[in-house]
C-alpha cells in the first residue's frame, strides 16, 4: 500500500494541475536552502575568535565541530521548515489526487489559510524543540551512524507523518474524529509514510519535489486508513 501511494504521487507530479505547486515548492526550498546555508556559514565564521588563532589545533577542532553542527542543522531544519508551510498549497495537491483517483467520493473541504498557517507554526515549534533537544544525541552518536539515522528518521518520521496526516485528514474529518482514526489504525501506516517523507526530504534535488509527492501520497494513505475502518 505504501509503495503504491508514493508511486502514484510521483506519477501525478507532472500533471498540469500540480506544475504550479511544484514550481512554488522548488522556489520555497531554494529560499530555505539559501537562508540555512547563510546561517550555517555565519555560525561557523563566528568561531574564528582571536584566542583560537594562537592554538591552531584547537581552532581546527572548533571549526570541525561547528561544521558538523551546521550540517546536522541543515538536515534537521529543512524538512521541518518545508512541512510547516505545506498547508499553503496542500489543497491544490489533495484536490488533484482526489479528482483523479477518488472521483466518486466527497471532496475535502479547503482549510482556511489562517488555520493552515497556525497548524504549521504549531508543528514548527514542536518539531524544532524536539530536534534541538535531540541534537546532543546526534552529535555524540556521530561515530555510530546507524544509531544516528534511526533517531533522525524515527523522530522526524513520527513528526512528519503526523503533520501530513493531520493536514490531509482535517479536510475530511473534524480534528477529534481524525485523531480517533489515527489511533484505531495503530498509526503504523502514518509513521512509515512519515519515515519515507523524511528520507525524501533529506535527499538533495529529490527533496525539491518531495513536499508535493508526500502530500499526494498521504492522501492515498488516509483513504486506505478510512477504507480499512469502514471495512
């Protein structure tokens, strides 16, 4: 089910109805990359203190640590920031998927811009807080790459899966009913979809289209969960 959902998302990516959304997603990603890169470079240059210059080895260690932290922050913040603004163009993506694959079912209601933005900001605050709290673990687990990736994609997979699910499900269900459906279906489809989304969002070039593909795929995941509940 999950593989088919993402395959359908990629297949629909170049439809005329989604081209404009894809361009916006790429533009947003490019701006975020630029902002994060400038921030990382500024952070690294800020550690070129005078007292470090007299200790060459210490300056090298400090620069290496700052560079490592900068790379981690780029990996952590990019998916979070992109997803926080997803609600601004989610309706176009979800509507296109529903018209093509679920024409006989009632269409979802459009989320008010204020509600979508507020929801995104709440997600951003939670995601940033949890990832920053986990940052010391990411650093200390640097020599254990597998452990590092499990924590990175596990934590962000949960956050991204829940956020994408809520943005899609709120178009069809009240928040309380959407939460009941998520709990009764044991959350695994949502979590696994979130892990795939987290991976896509950290792959260079592929992450430019990942938000659109992820939104389309989550519509299929939600529809599958809904159908399983009725069955």
